[in-house]
C-alpha cells in the first residue's frame, strides 16, 4: 500500500514537498487553514483587472539556476528587474538600495564614480570594531544622516523597535552600491516573475493525481493517526501549545485604493515606493508596473500601502519572525526545536513558521527540495 503523507500548509514549503512526494509514489493530503493555495505568495486579479499579491509584492530572485529549472516545469517565468525608490522629505525620490545617485540626490553632491562614492561614504561612516546592534552596524557603514533618513523611521515602523534594539543581522541583508545600478536585487543573477501569477504556478505544481488539497482546514493533532508521516509548516509554538512562550512575528495590514489610469508617458519606472516619514506606512506598490499584472484594461489602477503591526493586532497573520539584538526569541525557538527532535519520529517542521526564520521563496524551495530528498533517501 502507498504510504499516506499529511502536509500542513499550501505555501512553497508544503507545495514543494507535496509535488516531490507525489512524483515518488506517495499519497499526499495537503491542508491549509486559509481558503486558497500559495501561502503568502498567493495572488489574484482584482476588480480593476490588476493582479495583486494578497500578502505584499513577491519578487523572485536567486543565484541558484537549479531552482529556476525546477520551478519552470510549472509555468513560464519572465525576467523582471525590480526597482524601488524612497520618497524623501523634499518630495524628490531616490534609488534604493543606496547608490551613487542616491548620495547625489540626498547631499546635492556631484559624485561621478564608485571610488568617489566609496570615499564619500567612508567619511560619513562612524568606525566601530564589532557592531552588535542594527544602529551600530549602519553607523559603521553609512553614517548617521543616511541611517536616520532611510532606516530609522522605516525600522521603527516595520519592527516596532529602535535600531539600537535590533540585531545587526536584520540590516546586514541590506546591500550597498557605489555605482549607478538601481535594481533592488542586483546581487542575484536571476530575477523573474511567473507570467500567469503565483496562484496559477501553485495550481500546476499541485495538479497531480496523488495530491489532494483541502482548504479551510485547520491542523488537529488527531489527524496524525491517519498518516505515516507529516511535513508541517504551521507555527511550531502553536503546535506545542506555546509551552515555552510565544514566537512573535511582525505582520502587515494592507490598504489598497483605486486611481484612474494616467494618460501619456507619465508612468514611473519603479513599482515600489518606500516612505521615509514618520507616518504609519512603510511602502506602496503600483501593481500595474509589474510585468503581466495589468490583466485587463479597465482604465483603473490599484495601489497598496503597507502598515506594519504586531501579528496579534492582525488576526495572528505571521509574516516576519522578530530578531532582537539579544536573540531572545531564537533561544525560545531552539527549545521548541529540541523538543521536536527528541519527541517526534514522524513529523518534520518545515518552512518559515515551522523553523521560525525569515526565508525568501528561493530559500524555501531550496530547503524543501533538500529536506524531502534526505527524507526519501532514508525510507
Ligand atoms: C510581505 C511579504 C513580502 C515578501 N516578499 C518576498 C519577496 O519579494 N521575495 C521572496 O523571495 N520572498 C518574499 N517573501 C517571503 C515568502 O512569502 C516566503 O518565502 C514564503 O511564503 C514561505 O513559504 P512557506 O510555505 O514557508 O510559508 P507560507 O507561505 O506562510 O505558507 C504556510 C501556510 O501554512 C498555513 N498554515 C499555518 N498554520 C496552519 C494550521 N494550523 N493548519 C493549516 N494550515 C496552516 C498558512 O495558512 C499558510 O498558507 C515575503 C513575505 C512577506 C510576508
């Protein structure tokens, strides 16, 4: 008899596990408490004919061509180089990540080469031997003025903490650029979007006779009795009834509005604008700028602003695991992880909430392919 596998969560972690297991002859039940597949990558076409990503803009970028080869089996991926600009107090916008042009716009300077930009930033930076917090790290790299303009209000809004309370690890991801390159993910050679959207890509990934998808179904412990193994992407603290305490997340409330389409050549070339002010919003997405997101022309456009908040103020929607300078929550996660290693012989916790780490989509796919193949080799 074919072994029955339960998978909790229809995001990338669950869907990749489901597909590989089904192709290896296992019988898979995939449940999700939401009423849709795709996890946080889910998208849909709204009443303005615009494709909107329900949980914020998802841009696919990676250095790993094997992931693209695997994913391309389920839909056409089109090249897209993402651009972001910050709205400054002056009303001007400047490229992010910070590059040579950003410096010239902010300081009204006339830097002309990467060497001049690097020397300029060198003069702004505050030397520190071993920066621990995000503030110390940024001061040591870009100095106070740029830190306080681009990162202080944004971080406070995004995380609810001051830069001094945040781990340097959170801002070490932010690239710095001394030339004129203005693409957000320029460090990754491959930047794509699924031509027909993420939801269609997931539909294709889950379209296999051995995969049954059950939506609006919550995980319950007694489900485990019916399966030989469970791959579980639910929050690990929830699974263990919070016995070591909560693993907190930042969440986001999305506020969309409709505007009439502009005529002529007035469209901006970037899709996301970051706000540097002290208001509640971090950024705004103009969805129609993304390729294939203008699904049908209605003369209307959709814009979505993001207002970060605690996950408990947003119906327990968990988006970003919280990383403080003292790593207190990662220590709690380790307790849950050790408990799962010692107690569970037939459950593997997977994905963002199962392992309490921020993971980009390519990382989740990579980890999932590796995890499921190790498991298969042990059977
Ligand atoms: C605002 C935002 C923007 C992002 N932008 C990017 C980007 O530009 N590029 C990029 O690479 N990545 C981006 N990401 C990260 C990306 O969303 C994740 O890498 C990906 O969603 C992780 O997949 P996952 O399967 O681990 O988790 P999820 O997508 O969260 O899927 C987990 C699923 O499990 C379900 N579930 C949870 N608990 C239960 C339960 N008890 N019972 C049943 N089902 C349950 C949930 O409903 C959910 O659908 C972004 C994330 C956010 C929040």
